[in-house]
C-alpha cells in the first residue's frame, strides 16, 4: 500500500514509518524542513515537501496514496484553538480527497478529557468542550458516511521511548529547575502510557484492518499514578519528591500544571480484540529506569 504520513519525522512518526516499511508498504512522508526530509530519506521513505497549513500539499499527498496516517499537530499550548482549527482543516482536506474511495484515514487523537475520573473505553463519546482537539476526532469518524475508512487512534498523554520530548521530558526538566520532583495533591491521579513502538504497530494495524468509523485506544498501561512517576524521577535526579498543592500547580509546573492533575485511566480491551494487538515493549516505569530520559538536561 502507498501510504502518505503527516508528522512522519516526529517522535511517533519515526516509529510508524519503519513499521510500515517493514510490513511491505511504500511510505511518503510530509516534510516541512530539510532536516525532516533527510530523516525520512534515511528511514527509506519518499519525501513530499509541504506543511500542515499548506492544504494544497496535503491534497497532492493524499491523492497519490492508497491510505493516509495523520500524525502532525501544532503543539502550541499558547494557541490551542488555532492549532485545533488547523488540524480540523487538514482533516477536512484529507477527507475530501479520500471521499468515495474507501481508502483508510487514521488520525492521532488523545485520551485526556474523554472520560475524566473513570476508565475510558473506545465506546465513550467525549464532549468537544473538554478539549478543542476532540472535534477533529468526531469529524474524522463522520467521514465513514462518505466512504472513507476512517479511524481515530486515541493516544495516552505518555507515549514514551528514547527520543521522547513530550510531557515526561518536560516534567523531568521542571524537576531539575525546581530542585524537587513534584506531583499534585495526593498524586493518585492516573495517566495511561504506551511505548511508541507498540503505538506504531497499532497505527499499521488500523491502516490495514480497522473498519470505517472505528475508535481505537493505543493503551498498554491502563493507569499509572503520577506520584509513581515523580518518585522514579526523584530517584534518578537525587531530588526530594514532594506534593504540590493544586492551587500552586500552575506556578510550579507552568503550562503542564493544567494537565498533570488529570485522572485519565483508559482501557484498550476492545482495540486488542478488534485488531489482535498485544503490546510487547516495556512499560513507562521500566523505560524511565533505563536512564535515557536523564542523559541530557531539559
């Protein structure tokens, strides 16, 4: 299958591209920069120059493909509404190209906000008011009515592995800056997690087999208490582990404070059953204990 991948040179994309190639697919990655193009070439993928906000480049890339995996997102937390709108525009553009063809479109979404305080499942329909990105997922599912084999991959807040510069990397940097490894209140709130290579396998399976209108959970670990994460960070950095009161979270953690207190456990039972997906890589705590997250300063 000829597969067009946006966000192909990013952290998750860098695992998805070799997963697809090793399974016999021909991959074309969207590249905004020379560095991204070089990384894709080195990985064995073809390069399509463009960007998320260049809708013309998205049309051309999707038109030449047998399927699309959409991973790109503008992670600017100071302009969340604008980033979400750019994502919706990109999905609408890709969907318009694929409409009527039954070609697959798999997009990356998130689990945070799906079912706060309880174990979320693939059957939960989140309120778009909870997060501006949720509307993108709902629009993707609606493409099934236009003969697009669309599916939504809800990713944990922690997609981990060597090279991760997401929430965990940021939390480690904050611990270094503050001189303590912190969690909010009791730290009993839970985050899901998945190794990026296990997530890559699931993206491939969704591309190949997911029925139209399917929601999937790339969840290897259903819920890890944030306090446990803080304790491992404290051990590796030789820092005290402390509770930060909720009313001081934004001051201590900055923008991460608005997410770190979320209790967002989730199940992937239906996903595993539907696509016969079994995560095989190590969990988050074991990954942290490998030490690579602590090799460079944040």
